C-alpha cells in the first residue's frame, strides 16, 4: 500500500485523506482559516498523502504576503491546492511527485499529534529531528 505504514489500513487512510481534502476546500472557500484547518488535520497519521497535503497547506499560510502581491501566484497555488483536495476527497493517494516534493524539505512532518503522553513524545521527536 503506497504511502501507508503498517498501523493504518487502506480504509483508514481513505477516511484521513477525505478529511484532509475537506479541510483544504474549506480554506480555499474561506470558511476556515489556515491555522484552524491545520489544527483539525488528522492526528498522528502515517499516510504520505495526508502529510504532503498538510505541508502544502502550511505553505499557503506562509505565503500570505506573497499571495497578496502576486495574484497569478495566488491563483496557481489555489488551483494546485484544489487539485490536491479533489484527489484526497476521492480517497486517492497524491501523485508520487507531489509527495516527494514535500519529503525533500521535511524529514519528519510536523502534523498535529494526539493529546497525552504519546503525543508529547511524538512532538518532542519532531522537535529533536529539526534541531539536528
């Protein structure tokens, strides 16, 4: 199964992808802001498509100033994110090129973790990886 670790079934991955797709569309439709969408992304997910989608949404938030200055850039980014959302809403994995494009920048994703001791250690692991 492409993009899924042993602990997630294909059925779970499809549900996570659909939720991620819904959140991206809510951001594009301006019914939810980027921060809220990121905080509501599926937690502790190993699916590569969901991780890549999370990072793509992070870039949207980080590019706010550039988007305001360059309308063409904003439109292209919106089209790309819409395509990502549609693919995920269908339950499909993102294209390998998209997943790999985000993997080369992030060795360990910063996606949100569940509350509790397990989530705390996952966040610490991410923090330590970034400090290397």
